[in-house]
C-alpha cells in the first residue's frame, strides 16, 4: 500500500446532488454466466441460463428503480460474454466501460439446490476475463464520467492481484472526484481466506462512507488487535471512529440495522414467502443506495433496502425479482390481491 494517499480519519465526505453528466452510481467487477440446476448436479436435470455478479445485481436493481448506473468489467470474446453485456444493456445499465478479453473466457457459476433453504454454488472463474481486470480499464471507465456514488464489493479484490490493484487505486480517485464510496463486504470463503480479506479491507476502511456487511463479515473490517469480537454496536463504533459515515448490518430475515454518529436504527424485514435467498443482499444494497440517492434519511434507506431484499427472496434468481419503483408498495397489498 506504499505510496497510496490515506484520507484523514473522521473527514466528512460530500453528499452530491444530481448533476448533469454525472451518473448516479459506478460499479465494477466480474459478471458470469449463471447455470441454475433443478436439483443435484450429479443427477442431471434441467438448467436455467442467466447471468450473475454481485456488482451487476446491484446495478440492475438500481436501474430498475430509475437510477443512472454504469458497470465496468471484462468478459470473454465468446457467446457467454455477449449474453452478459446484452442482459445488462436490456436492463438499462450503461456498459460502455466494459471490455472484451480475447485471451480469456467469461466466468461461470453453477448452482444446485440441496435443501429447501440450502443452495450450493460452484465457481469456474480462475483465469477468467473478469479476473483479469486492470487498473487502467477501471480508472478510464470511472474517469469518463465520475459518479455520485462508487460501489465496491469485497469480491472483486479476491479474484486476482490485478483486480485487487484496480479496486485499490480507484479509492483515492473517488475521493478526488467527490464520489461517495459504498463498500459491501460480501466475503466469499471459496475465493480467499478471512485473513487475506481482512488485510485488504482494513486498508480500504478509511476511504469508505457507507460500509455494508452481514454481522459475521463486519469483523473483517475492524482494526487489528481487537482480540475477542466485541458486541455489534461496539464494532460499528470502531468503524465510525475510523471515518466511516454509516455502518449498515444485514441480518437476513431479521432485517437490517444502521449505525451512524447519530445513533442506531433497526428495521425488520417484511414477511414474505421465501423462494430463493440468493441475491437478497445485493437487492438490499440497491434499495439502500437508491434511497440515499433520493435524499432519504437512514430510516427511509433501511425501509427501501429491506423492501427490495424481500422482493429478491420472494423470486427465483439473483436479480430477476428486483422491483421497479412503481412496484415498491406491492408488499403492503393483502394476500390474494390481483393488480389490474
């Protein structure tokens, strides 16, 4: 990390109003072709073909809510890569910052339901085009239209040293451009160890305005030497002291809690019939950022986040169930309602 600028702890970040020529959100990472099985892979069965990636899931969720979103990444010069780009374009996401890598394939994930509430995911992304992201590609895509919000996840730096460098170098650039930085920890144990993740994420924390994590991911961002894990509120307090503007903890079916310097606020999740929990966290992030961009206070951000998360849980797929703005109120309708 030598030579990288470090922001002053506790510095106040600007909250930018909408500006012509500035997209609402810029995000980047790997989006893969997703094959969803109807049962255990070893028994065969049918497959549904789609695309998936944490960052593009958030991008689609925000685009459906009416926001101007740009996604950058790399796909292979193959049919799978064309499916990724075509899908994102169809959902209203700007992919002008994406590139095609003729020397590497588009990544792949394969999911199989094993129990009603347990799904296994298998990744085939080593050496993929998305893992070969370069700092130059991301810097150029960001600089072409600096956004109001830069959204990062902890998945991208786990893919490769080049992807890690790309993510790290964009943070000071976002600060220079006045972009608010949102980080969703999104730890993936199959991609890197907790120790590796902590070493990277701790260095990012001083640049982060909005930190989003599940309760078991939050310790990855805490300073070294904390010893036994402190209570959740104490963990959030440590991060706020380091300059994070707000810490948002995703609690699954229990909803979410936001910690700011003004205090703690909790919002329970709406009760819905669960169909597929995959993608619920990304949907929550999309809703939370949407409300933040609209100027809502933490209560409104949490309310929209748990609402968009509930839509995801009630639908199959990583992003397919993401609501439009006009649909946000549908969860308040009584059972059996027919919208005509």
